[in-house]
C-alpha cells in the first residue's frame, strides 16, 4: 500500500470512530463507548507504525518526510494513552462528547503534521484551536481558562494569518517546498519572520505568551493536559523548524541571538517557577514550558546538531512528560478513593506497589541522566550552541542542573518512609500506559539513532 493511502487511513480511522461513538445507544452505553474508543485509538496507532516502516520518500503529501512521520506516530501513541487513562476521569454522561472531540482532534493533528501546504496548515490549526477551546470549556474545572487560551492564542493566529497571506501573495504559491525555494529579499524575510515567529511563539510557549498554560493545565483532566501541554506546543516548534526557518533562513540567522535569549528567558523563568510550585500539576506545566524554551534554542542554534537535538526533544520530552502526568493522575485518583481528609500525597504514592519505580523514570529523565532521552536532546542542543554562544551553554547547564536536582529531591521526599494505608494495586490499563511509556523512553535513551540518523536528512534548508 502507498504511503499516501496509509496516511489517509490514519486520518480517516479517528473520524470513523467518532461517528460510531456518536451512534452508540444507551444500552450498555459505557462499556460500548470504552471499547469503541480504545479500539479506534489502538488501530490508529497501529496504522501509524505501518506508516513509520513505509517508504515516506514516495509520498507527495508529507511536509517533511520522516519528520512528519515521527510526529504522527508520537501523536497517535499519546492519544492512545489519553483515551485509556481518561476512562476513570470523565463522567459517563460526558464520555460520548469527549471522545468525539478527542478523535476529531487526533485526525486534525495527523493532517496538520502531514500537510505540505501552508494554507491548509493554517486552516487545520484554526480548527484545532476551536476544538481545543471547546474541550477546555467543557472539561476544565473553570471555563475562564478556555477564554484565556482563546484570547492569547488569537493574537498569534492573527499574525500567522497575515504571514500566510503575505507569503502566498508574494510567491503566488502555498506549497512549502515552493516557498522554501523562492528567493525572498531581506525586507520580505523581515515581514515573514515578524508574522510567523509571533504566530508560532504562542503555541511554542515562549515567554510571555505562555501564560495561558499553567492554570488551564492544572484545571484539566489528564487526557486534556496531554493535548494542551504535550501535543499542542509541538505544533509551534514544528512550524518554526519546518516552515519559518527554511523559508526565512537569512533573517533567522541574523536574529538568532535575540531568539536564543528569548528561549533562555523562557527556560529560566519556567525552571525557577517550577522550583517553588507546591502543586504537582503546576510543576509539570512549568516543566513543559522550560523544555519549550530549549526547543527554540536548539532550532535557532545555527547548526544541524542543535536542530537535530530540538527535534529529538520534541519526541522524547513528550513521552517523559506524558508519563509524569499519568503518574500524577494515578496518585490523585487513589488519594480521592481513600478519601483522606488530612492525608499526604506521598503516603498515597507509597501505598501503590510499583508506582514509585515507574515514577523514577520521568524524574531521572528530567534530570538528564545518561541512557535516558532527555540527556541526549540536551547534549545535542548544548553542542549546537557551544560554537557561537558558549555563555548561553553555561546558563542552560545551570538551569538543567537546578531542575534536575529539584526532581531528584522531590522523588526522595515522596519515597521516604512506609505507608500504613491499604495497598491499592495498579489496574491493567494503568500498567499498560506506564509500561509502554517506560519501554519507549528507555529505547530512545539507549538507542537514540532511531531518530537522530534520519533526522539529519529531514531538516530542509534553503541552499
């Protein structure tokens, strides 16, 4: 089967699943919704693995070859985790609406990461923003966070629309490959950079446009957190890496120093903010923002090594953060089940066999321990920055050390002592989520060449 046909199947399966879920009647409703959603997500992920093994160079619609394929696989895998972990978080009467939105978003994510047309990219992004707004409004504990999300990102989308219109009017084309090969002058590149960078910066969680995330993240179910803090920010980084940088390569090089310091400011602010948080969800949100700053630093580091590290981080940190969110979700759910009035979260964590072992994986990875993927991404980004910005490397190292020491200290604090509570074992669904994420994280850390080798050939640059 051709790559294009597989890709169209991956986009179609979630839409078909959403339609089937909408037609489920009230008889045995909850079981049917659970089975339908899990099979839809699992089948979509299986098809994306098939796409990963196919020859994507023969595809006429993929935006950046295997770059897009890896992001499609990552998205379908994380959506499968989201569907499984949400079974006990979403009320029964809201599950139909929830999974229809989830699968519609999954189809849009796959289409967006696959398109080679900048106008289609913008239209898909607008639809994603709309559905995410509905998802936050309907499932966050306070709908004001959805309004805040829409207002802040609307500014960026306005600039992005201006940039897309300008590109199409000047080059008289909307295909990304044509735009990359078009000879824009310096003034035109300045306009392109100004509009597209502001448009993507809000999605990429750059300071100060990141302010919509922390509260919305803390007020949302885990599955929604995965969408807004893991998948959605990667769209901004993907746009910077595969659209802005190749099209306006000259002005990006000229202004790279300023952009690097924006990324460093984002990373520094988020790291310091994470150190003083007392709520685990807030800490996870600021961790996402800190690594978003590292992505921008890698993208604009001026070399292929840094860009390779940035792309590697797009995949690896998504897996690590998702695993951390799943652990937090399990602990919070058990805490509520035990109905502890003055209990301690750490006591609850110790009452769940094997969960502390799983929690150690994201903690060590965020601490940049070798043989785990965050070390690989951080090392490549630092190598990319060292030649032209050695002072920035020292600052990043300090911030990474501060964040890593905080992660280790937090784990040490919650793992001390023994719980006198009744043991509550992990369910099969929780075992699957944690084990599959742990295996994937270790695989990327031990053998990063599965992403690094092809990545060197994926970053398209203007000659």
